[in-house]
C-alpha cells in the first residue's frame, strides 16, 4: 500500500516529535513544510530510517504502515455480537460483587461484557441505599442530572416521569432529550416484592440491524431524520434533536435513541416526508417488541444491572402499586468504563511481561550466589510478606532486582556498575507509584548506608555482595549517609535491603510469582 508522506511524517515517533512521557505531539501539522519529500532512507535490523527534505530524521519500527481497517472506538456495531434473547439461555453475564472488587480478572470480565454485549449483572451488592454510586465509582464517575446524583425508581405521589409509577414501560432508552446522553445506566434492586415489575432488555443495535436488513429505505430515513426529544417539568427544560438511529461516518450503527414518551412534534417536513418517517418509525418500534429479541428477568435484592444506554432498550412490566418495589439508579459514561477496562488489560499485559522475566531470565545465575535471580527475588517477597509488610513493600521486595534483567547482571560481576536499581525503578514506574519504585531505586544506596552506619552489617554480607559493594561505590561517607537518611523512601529502602540480604537460601520453599499477581494488580490500579 502506498503511504502518504504527510501521514508518515505526522506519525514520526521520535522524542522531538512526541513527548516521551505522554506520547502527545510536539508540533502542529501546519509546521510541516509545504513541499515535503524524502531525501534518503535506509533500513537496518528492521528499523526504517527516513531523512526528510527539512532535515528531520524519523525512525520507524518494522511494519509501520497505514494499512488495516479504519479505526473504531468500540462504540459501534463493528466487532460486537448483536444478540437475541436465546443467546443468553444459560443466563446473563454476571459476577459476584465481592469477587469483582477483589479480583481484577473478574472486574475485567464483567466490564468487558458491558462493552461486548451492552450489559452485565452484579450479584450480591449490599442492599443499602446509595450503593449503586459505589458500583459506578468502581469503574468511573457518576453522571449527575436533573434527577440528582442517584434516583429512586418506585411509585411516587407526584411523579415527573412515568418511570416513577406502577405502569408498564415499553423498551426505551433513557434521557434521549439530553446532549450528550448518559451512555451508561445502573439499576440496583433494594426490594422487589410486588406482583409484576419484571425487567426486560432489547439489543437496540440488533433491532436496527434487522430494520436495515428487512427495510433498508426505512433504516435510511431513521438515520437522517432529526427527532425532537423533549423533557419539561417545573425545574427543567431539555431538548435534543437527534435521529432514532445514529451512525458513524462509515455508516456503522453507533447509537439508538428510542423513547416514545419523550418524542415531541416533528415540524418542517412535508406530508410525504412525515409519512415516510412514521412508516419507518412504526416498523422499528414493531421490531423492538418482537418476543425473540426481549431478554426477560427479575431483579432481586442485591442485583445491580449495568447497561449501555446508547445501545440497549430497557423495559419493565406493570406491577401492583401496593407492593414493595424499590430500585435505585444512577448514570455514568462508557468512556470511563472503557478506560478502566483498558487499564486492566494493560495491567494484565504488564504482569504477564514481569512473570515472563521470572520464568525466563530469572532462572539464570544471581551474581555468584547459590540461588537464581528469581529465587532470590521470590524469597525477598516471601520475607516481606511473612513480616506483615504492607503491599507496596512486599512488591518492592519482590521486584527490587528487575533492573538486572536484560543481561546487565554480568556487567556488575565484571566490575562495571549497571545502575540496576535506577534502571529497575524507571522501568517499574510505567505501572507502579513511588511507594513501590523508590525503595527499589534506593536499595543499593541502602546497602552502602547500612555499611556506613550499622556496626557489624558489612561483616554479614556474602562474598558476592561484598564484591558488588565495591563496584557500587563502597560504604557511604558521613555526609552521604546523612543525605540518604533524609530522602523520602529511605526507611522503606533500608527495610527492603534487609530482606534482600537474607533472601539467598538455596532450596528454600516460597510461593511462586502467581501468588503475588493479585497484590501487584491492586497496586497498579
């Protein structure tokens, strides 16, 4: 595929073009020269080097092209299974609240289900008012509206919305009169003893796709006709003019706004245009009512439903007004959920990478000691855990020598300081905060400090540790020791250092890396 020169130059990954910390561009697109050409280019070890006509040099990784499918932010129908009720014959995607909180993998699975299928169910959320806000804040931020930070779904004496009555509610999306519309809704059941009041969900993307398949002309009408959605009460006046079916620039279904109660009067259209709209509107409404599309279930106390309000239509059956039915709800947004899910995936990738170091290079020799690098680090982590240390110190003890990986440990034994403490801390800072990285950064300095201030400490060093002490600068001077003791993290670094010196017991049985994975994941979060 032929690549645009401006595309290639605009995506230069060098530190002069992108901030190394944020990845954000450091130039404006109109800073590029009007007549951009390539002066020369070369390739070595798969790295493509391009010198531009303005003298700038760009390094590109292997396979860097504009090929592939156009981007998708995960909000359209692309790559997502469009479902009918039978697809959940075995039950909806769900998780236990306590497991969801404790296990990042459970959290990722549930949030992934919301992204993939549009909804998921949390079981066992404590039956207490306001807990729905805690659920929303476990992955993002609460979206406050005119209904408040949270709202009660129960029979009200003076309702401003039919949701606060005992009436049946047909499949719909919430707040279509708002711009932007809340993209997530949460409903937490506190009581449901009334006769009736069962819940239903319809995949609006599936309904829209069926309309496109069966009546493409009607689909086109509903994607191009702005509909006035309006809400008014004594304190609020809201309006948004949007089509019932929203598509992205590539024609992919991205949003459904469907709420018969909130559609106001269409004006400015001819009779034939209105007839075409109502024909399409009625057909789409009929599709949303097809029994095979509607997933029906009953929320019980402690159940919290999380669903995509731009995709799923929700409904309920009528219920006896004298029965006890009380849900609490709130709104949130998909971008924060997607961010949390991406971070969870990034954490899993990071943990896999660290685990690979323990299983791979970690099996190698540890600087002349009788244990391998992995055994040494695992023993240090076990000693920290046995001492009842807080999570961040257990992590620092476990990871303190990651800077040796990459073959640099041999440099130290050859008499060249590899500065592994700083290298390891900088590498870990991609995922961990200073409470973990600074004890790692200072653990070599802590050995030099202890040798200077604690009588008898140096005599307890192993021969290999004594050798590396000399390579790393020897005991600190009095002035250096005082400066070290004043540094933030120095106390923690000394604590880690003591475990470091003891973690050289050949044959000691300690937990493997997977034992620490949940702890590390919590610290990454």
